C-alpha cells in the first residue's frame, strides 16, 4: 500500500471522501475496496492514518 510522505500535506481521507460525489459503490470500486469497508472508514478513520 502506498503511503504518502508526511510532508505531502495531503488532506485527511475523510475530507477527500466528503468532497467526492457519487454513490458509495462507485467510490469504493474506484478505491479498490469494498463498500462495507468504505462505510467503516467514514464512521472511523482508516488504519495507518491513511
């Protein structure tokens, strides 16, 4: 799994996900994860501070 360097100053994953429009199945497919996993990430932060 790719982990961006901390100096990249990327926004938090939840900030990015809130800006993405579309249904959860499409977003999950694009990210290569299951819709259930994406729902879990929206409830609590993903592991590894992604």
